[in-house]
C-alpha cells in the first residue's frame, strides 16, 4: 500500500516540536542512535501518514454501502460531534503516554529496552501529530461549540498527567516495569481501537489507521519481549526481577485498560455511525482472550527457563497441569506464575465499577478488607499514590451507602494539576506565528 506523508502548517508543526522539547527531552538522542538500534527500519518521520487506496465504501452501520464521508459537514451534527470527541481523546492518549514514559525512562537496566521505549514515545508523538492533522485539515466549527482549531491544539498540548481524557493516562509510573507492562497491556487496547476504526465512515480517519497500526505492532513487542526475558530471568533466580513484581504491574494496568473500551453495555453508537465494527463488550472479550494468551506464553517461557531440559511438549504439559490442578510441579506453584486478573478486579468505571472482587474472582464484602487485599496485590509505590487514596475514599462511600456508584465513577480520577512542566504553560500559547514564537523561544 502507498502512504502519503503530510506536514502540519508551520506554526502547528512548531507547536508540536515545542511540546517535544519540554516533554520528550531524549527525542534527539533517539534520532542520533536510530541506525544503531533500528538499522533495518525506515528512519522516523514526524508527519501525518495517510494510507492511499483504501475502501471508499462504508462497511457497517446505518449508512452501510454508501460512500465514506470526506468532510465533517457530510456527517450529521451528532455524528460529527461524536467523532470529534474520539479524535481529541485519541490525541490526548498519544501525548499523555509520552509524559508517563518519560518519568521512569532512565531507570531501565538495559539500553535496548530504553531505546525501544524511546521509539514507542516517538511514534506516539507521530500519532498525536496525526490526530492534530485530522483536527486542523478540516473545518469542525459547526460542532466544536465555537472552539477553533488553534484552541483545540492548545488544549491538547497543555494537558499533563492527571488531566488527560482517559484514566490510564493519568497514572504515574512507579518503575521501568510500568513502561514495559503498559506497552504490553495498554498499547494492546490501542491496537484494538485502531483496528476497529480502520472501517471508519469518515475516510480521513480510516486512512490514518493502517500506518498507526503498523507502528503499534512495535509498541506491543516493546512490552511483550522484555516481559518474556524478565520471566526467564525470574525463573533462573535473578534477585532483581520477580514474577510478583510483574504481576503487581499487570494488576495495576489491566483494570484501566479494560475501561478504555468504555462501559461494557455501550458502543452501539459507534457501530450505528459506522465508526467502529465492534461494540464495547465484544471488543473487550476479544482483548481479554488475547491478554490471557500472552500471559500463558510468558508463563510457558518461565517453565522452560526453570526446567531447561524439558522438551516443549513437557513444558506445555507441566503448565497445563499447574493451571488445571493448581498444585505444584517440582517446587513451582501455580501462584508463582502470572495470571490475568478477573475483569471485575479493581474496576472503577463500567459495569463492574466499585465491585469488590479479587484477582481470581473472589468476592469481598468489607471495604477495609478489600483495600488491604489491594495493598498486597499492587506495588508499594502505587499503593502510596494519591490515585489510590481517591479510590479508597470513593469505595468506602459506596460500601457505606453514602455515595452512589454513578457518583463515585464521576469522582475518578481526581488528579488534576495546575499548569504544567513547560515554562510557557501559564496561559499556554502553543500556537504562535513568527516573531512571537522567536521571542518565546528566547525567553
């Protein structure tokens, strides 16, 4: 397939570069070392990419069989407003992910892992740039409630960890394990969202998805491959990495990842408008099955590393027996392996919001007992966070009957920060022309 590369208007391209300098300080280091770590891959381009030659026919929904829409005005007002919200949320996640990764990037104990994450960050920057292209290349004024393209860009680029659209992008990382687990768990949701949107009835959105999906495949690898290596190291007794530490990170991110699909009972609107081809629960079910397969693969590598003399069939049989009987195998317990948390575990949005359910589906009736349980199944850094304190406060209210679940959902997260890390963020003016930009750079 052919791809068209497009640059934003100079002032907007400059705004993204300005954001990068303050939020992604290792960007130039990545570019300088690109050929060393990615010698066979095309050099990174900060641009929007549109796939050429894709279908121009709407594949699903109430307009199935009609021509895809090329302009926002060709969508109904309700459709255009809905799609605009999707694009802005997508942009927020891309820039938010970079801010999260940056906090613990230097804690990587392996240079390859660090540069793989740097590449993920660069491609997230490009994906955010892609969404800005969708916002700026067409006129959304009829559904933007008077907000101009410049203002939408400013709003997105001024967000910090704590005020992004989706909860998963409002949590700080506690260690480099978060960098890796996030790529394997949360970026996998991104893959599902992009795949569903490949059929989008709005063609510029649909044409944006294939190039993003090809890059998203690397993001998953940047999480899964290190997790495999870590499991092998844990099996061999490495004192610096344990399966428990990996499991605690999985427990932190899987609940937030599931919530990225939206409430399990929703999603009909996206299908009706032809924006996605799966409803929320359908996509979430497929995602859970895929995560379970990934975790089983990692467990199998743990078994093979612990028992290197085993043939592949022996290792698979040993794992199957541990899964079935939940006993031990030559000193390895089922509890020593990774597992996918129950879909209701530690949820605060969606159908199971504020249910008190354990990793393996066990129910709790007392809020304090459940909070103690969470403290043992999440890493210490996260347990001590403001996010957990807010969750505990809301859970206690729900359990006591003083706070309705719907109101508790609205209270999460409450992390908003004032201002940002950029020196220009007091009354942020990201979009500037000529001399004004030069003066700001000098300042």
